[in-house]
């Protein structure tokens, strides 16, 4: 065969192809109601004779009565018009014959109908195929989209839908509804002690117990891993307590029998009445969670309902304002530094400056760190502030070769890879800066995990920086670990220093800390030194440096007096 020659057309056996892929072709002459099928129809649909499906009417009689849409509906009730090439249709239905048992045969029917001169359907042709497996998968996916696979109860998404409609109805008819958030206590311990499969048994058992104690009109759903949400229809504030007590008793009254043996289980519940105390689904969920947290803090296995609290709401509004102010200050570059000198006790020469964060408000007034950091930590903004402070401190050190400084690192930044990357990058950019930088961590953060703190100290010192423990003495528990931490400087908590002249206890405590540090060959800084009398006592005890009131504070953003350093 030459390149220009056309290859011969080979006829294919369409019947064989249809049979191999499981499709059955058909043609329906609508006016005569004559339905003709492909030769493989008996094998595919399991019919001994095609006489039972020789007409459209006969075929329709085999459809499950619960089938929502048939071929007849798709063709004869179509709102589209035939423009000459036919009108496409696709339907799914369940077929039941004398030979089928169980759920029947699920059929996908795809075809085109063609119109006569009057525009009405006169003929249709298409194919059908059995889709039992696919239908089962679709049903399973549809089920899992609304229900929890472990407990069989509604999932969070479906529960929120029901809660929305219940709230709308309660608001419309001026009724009340309730929402309870029930958490299985100590599920993590059950996981650890028995394994996740036993914990799953406990979750499923608690769901059944909650369901058994609910009214018929109430709705249960799995809210999250160990939490269930209960929507209570037409409930008052007083009814909420009764329902919660009944549910708590149902969970705890008997042990849960598992394959690992009996497991004792309790639950804690928080609840809210809407729209009295919550006017949206978001408010319902957040306030139920708030009540649950309060119940856990009070006593596990108990119930608390949400009650409005003016002070709490004001704190939230203040937190929101603080968050907005912090973000605006960062975006507008209004985070600035103040420099507090730390001096040698005997010579009063400046040893280094502690760099303190400040926020300059739009009106020019200054907000101190102690008024900003608690809100920043609570709202998750402290990481962003630490990054900005790091930039400012490194820039100051790079610009002033004789400047030594210390800066605070929050516990969050101590484990933040981005903060470490920024510190490492900037120290490499400015050789010699690391030797003039002291990183401060508080004693309270240090004692949370001694091994993690040792790792933090080692990383800081590997970069060439020194490290100090701030507010030392506030925790009382770091003494035995002080040596192995490897820090360079101990800053004695000012709460003890400022009263040491008037308080024998504080004086004894401070002097003991200084003596301990000297024996461990650590430098000491006394914070909040009030007067010369206190400075003299500290000097005689061997304290290395003094800080705060007696020494003073450099003006905001003014370059530190490098010549005095």
C-alpha cells in the first residue's frame, strides 16, 4: 500500500462491542409504542424473554415505584425542542423483574429523542447499562456527605444545616431552641491506654447512649473527634439543664464494654439557648464551646449553660480593638524601640541596652509592651511582633558597631522555624552582630520543657549570641536545671528586687540567687533597682549589673549613647 492510498474500511460487529462493554441498544417507536432491543438484552438484564419489555408501557411497569424519573418522563415531558439532531436525555432508575431480587437493577439510560412534524417526540434511541456498583458507591458518598461513618449520626456539616433551620423556625415563631455540645472526657488517655480502635468503640457507644436519652424531635450529630452536638427543638433555658443532666447520667451510669474490657466514660457538656443568647449559628457554636470550656475548667463530667457576661464581652471587644491596632501598627511601621540601659553595678558604665518594643499610636502617644503583648499572645500576633522587633534590633546593631543589646524572644518564636531562619539570615548578613546580641527568655517559658530550652540555648550560642533568663526567681523551679541549661546571664525578677530593702524575705531571696549565680559563674542583672541603698546592697553581694528605675530609660527611638557604653 502506498502512502497516498486510503486503507480499506473494515466493518465492525456492533453487537459484539455492545455485549463486551455491557451496553444494550434500543429503539422506541413512540406512536406505536414499539420497543426494540439489541440481541444482548437478555444476558445484560437477566431476562429469559424480551416479550416483557417489547413496549414502552410494559417496560415502565418493571420500574421501581419509588423511581423519581423514568425514560417516559425524560422524553415526553421534556421542555426542549428538536432542532433536527434530536434532544439528549439521561436518566437513572431501578428495574425490578421476576428474576431480580434484593435492591433490583440500577440502570443508566442515555439517548436522544426525535420529533415529528408537530414537534412532539415520535422516536427515541439509546443505550442502557447496569450500574449497581456505581450506584452503591454514589449512595455511600451521598451518605458520608451528611452522616458520620463511625456513629451513623449526622456529621458536622449536616448538623449545622439542621441547626440553621431550627434557629430560623424558632425566630420566626418566637420560640426557643437549645444546642448542647457534649465532649467525651479524657478520650486521648483512652487512645493511649487501649488504642484507637477501642476509642472508636467508646465514641460509638456514647453516641448510642446520647441518642437513647433524647426526645424524638431532637437531633444528634458528631461535631468533631470527641464532641457531639445536640439540637433541641422548642427548649427553654430551664429545659436545657434538665436535658443535659439526663444526657450526662446516660453516659456515665455504666461502663462501656469494649474488646479490651470495660472502660469508664464521662462527658462534659456546654449549652446555649437561642435566639435568647445567640442570634446566629456562628454565635451558637462559639458560645456552646465557651460554655463547654468553662464546664471543663470547673469540673469534668458537669454541665454549664452560657450566660451573658458584660465584662467578658467588653474584653472581647477590647481584644478585637487590640488586634486591629497591632495589625495596623505593623502595616504602618509604627512598631518602634525604646532602649533601657543595663549598667555595671560598681562603675555604672553601660554594659548593654535592653531593647523594649513600643507601639506609636496614630495620635503620637505610646503604648508599652506590657499593654500589648498579653493581647498579642492571646490573638496569635506575638509572632509577627517578634519578627519586627528582630528586624529593628539587628538594624540597630548593624548601624552602631559599639552597641550591645538584648531582646526578648517569646516562647512561640523560640519554636518558630521562620523566626530562626530570619535570625540566622540577618546574623550572616552582618558579621560581628551576633557577639553583641543577647537573647532573653523568661524563666516561666524555660521551665515548661527543660530539654527544649536546652536546645534553644544551644542554637542561640551556636550562632554566637549570648542568652539570658529573664524574671529569674518567678518560677522557683529552675534552680536544679540552671547549670545544665548553659545560659550566660541571669536577670533577677524585679518583683523581688524592688522590695528587698523593706522585705527581709525578698532580700534573702535576691542575695541567695546572686550567690547561686556566682557559684555557677553566671552574670547577674538586678531589675527594678529603686535607689542607691538597694544598689549598694546588690554591689556588696556581687551583683554584676543594675537595670530600670535608678538607671533610667533612653528616649524612644533616640540612638543610645554609644560613647557611654
